[in-house]
């Protein structure tokens, strides 16, 4: 039996910022198996965002083993973000501030 997916505490805030900037956002956290949390569409492009809680220490923001495999094997665009600002930078709304990947 598969356990329930964990949602990072800041995911709601990240989604609100993305939608506020005009992006469409599909929640994927329940897919599991290392799949990123969000599918984001903006200006005709799609990207996958893995949300980590920026209020936690860097060691607690690491990808899980399943996420590491998924990110290693995925050939499309994917980004790990830990704040609304990082998510907005990932889609190009604000200047790049870096990511935790």
C-alpha cells in the first residue's frame, strides 16, 4: 500500500505566487514515485517544479532517493525551488536568484 504524499509547508504559497504571475499550475505531488510536485505552464512553455521547504535547513531540503532517480532520468526541464521567489525566477518572471539543485 502506498503512503500519502507529503506536501511541503510552502507549496500553497508557491502555487499562489505562480498563479498570481499568470502561470497555470497542476498539482502532481500525489503522483508519487519521485515525480515533481508541480507542472507549470507559462508563456507557452511547460516545466516541472519540485518544491522544498525553504524554512528547513539545507540537509532537510534534499531530494529523496526516489526523487533523485526521477530527476536523474528525466530528459525535460525540471527545477527544485524552495520559495515563491525561486519559483517565479524558474519561470522567468523575476531575475534568477538561484535554486537549491
